[in-house]
C-alpha cells in the first residue's frame, strides 16, 4: 500500500508536464498572433502572412499534442481545445482582412 503515494505523485507530475508543454505552445501562438495583429495594423502584408503561417504551425502542434496526449491531463484538455478552436477562428478573420486588403 505504501507504493500508492509515489505512483500518484508520478502521475500528477506527468499531468503537470503535459499541461506545461501545452501552455508553452499557447504562449507561442499568442506571441505570433500579436505580431500578426501588429503587422496587419501597420499594413505590412508580408509580415501578416508570415505571422499567420507561424500561428497556424503552432496551433497545429498544440492540436496534435492535445489530441494525442490531452487525455493525460483531462482538467486542461478542454481548455486547450477551446483555445485552438478560437485560434483557428482568429486565423480566418486575419485571412479575410489580409485578402480583402490585397484586392
């Protein structure tokens, strides 16, 4: 019975590591999204397109992590899924702005 506490501690540690990895991906998305927003605001289409690409790549990473390993930390899986969905919506909005400007 003495083995239960170390096992539970190990499981909690794995859950925390996964959540931290997801959090770092979220931060990367937010950084790239801010750069994209600033590029759009400044009228820099090339910078906006590059930023949108980076947001897409980081969001794909977050989705892959969440879809394959998110079950390990169920308390955060839904939150990161919602964040990825909101990011995809944001990319669609940025896409509309960028391509409307290029017409």
